[in-house]
C-alpha cells in the first residue's frame, strides 16, 4: 500500500529521484515512526507524513513527521548536532546522502519543572532520549548519551544537594515566555546553534518562568533512556531525579538564560 508521504522538492534534490520514488512507493519508508516534532507515533499508511532531512557537514539523516506538525523540508545542522544527541542514530550512519532510512531514532524528550535545591526553587529542564544514544561511528549497542554530555562539560551528579556549575557557552532560549531551544557553542564560531529545538514553542508555567527570570539561568538535567520517564507531578519528577542520581545516571549543568 503506498505511503502517504510528502517529499518536498528540496528533499528530493538532496536524496535523488530514485530514493524519492522508493519512499513514495513504500519500499524504504518505515511502517511506523516517532514524529520528529511532537514525539508521538505516526503511520505513513494512515496519515500524511512529511520527510524531514537533517543535513550535517558530512552526513544526512532522514526523519519523519506528521504533516500537521512539520512540512517536508531540509534542516541544516552541524555534524556534531547530527551525530551527537539532537537526532542521534544508533550505530554507524554510513556514507553521506543518499541516506539510510532508519526507523529506530532516538528523539530527545524534554520536560520542564521546578526543583527544590537548598531550600530554593530552581527552573529545570529534564532531558531523556527515547532510545540509547550510540557514539558516532560505534557499532555497539551501548548508550553513550551521558559520556557525550560530560565531554561537553556537564557534571555527573550523585545527589541533588547543590546547584550544578554554570556551563558557559550554553544557554536556554526563552522568547515571549515560551521555551524555544537549548543552545550550544558553534564549532565554527559565531552565534550559538541549537542543540535541541522545539518545533513548536513549549509552554511553561508562570512559576517556572518567574524562577527563570529570578535566577537568570535554568538547570538542565540529563539521564539515559528509561531513567526518568514522563512524570505527571513535580514531586514524582524529583523522586525520579534523585533515584537516577543515586544510580549514577544523571548529569547536569546550569545554563544561562537567553531571551526574555
């Protein structure tokens, strides 16, 4: 059954007519996928689906999104972003485009909440991928999400007893009171680039926004897949963070606030 795929002209120009035809015929598209925008399941046979091509310096990765979330497009990213944690692919991504269509992609889940440390509430973002993140070029099945972040300057935590150190060069972008992105230094110099970016700005609570404005920074916690989960309340989120820290599965940093 043909997939209801949208392949834009710019995506077709990158992957070639032959690969585009295979996608449209359903030969190389997955039966289901996790939307690269909203992170919920999608089914190309049942709903319109956009092809989104992430292009780095040497590698390209094809992802899928609900057409109602994102149009089919090419997104330019740095090689570090592509092969690191933004759209991490388990294992070797192979040669440059035309790309290997891989349905198993780790997507970063981001949760906002207030965390009490030393008697004071701090705005926090908790990042947890949906699948293990392998080191670029690795053929193993291990999870290198935390080591990759530690190499960027994030600190391992064994308990949440003090505010983690500021990671200079990184920042959290708030605009119009909404969360837009986590920014990292640009390897090529110049303006920072997005390490994680919300395709649709995320709403945060008034309390979270007030705490962010007060401290002018946001605490970012990161844990491997399966460590935190989607917690419905902040007390449960804190319990999950404490457990991850005690198990040696938590890194953190304080990121300055960008935007207003």
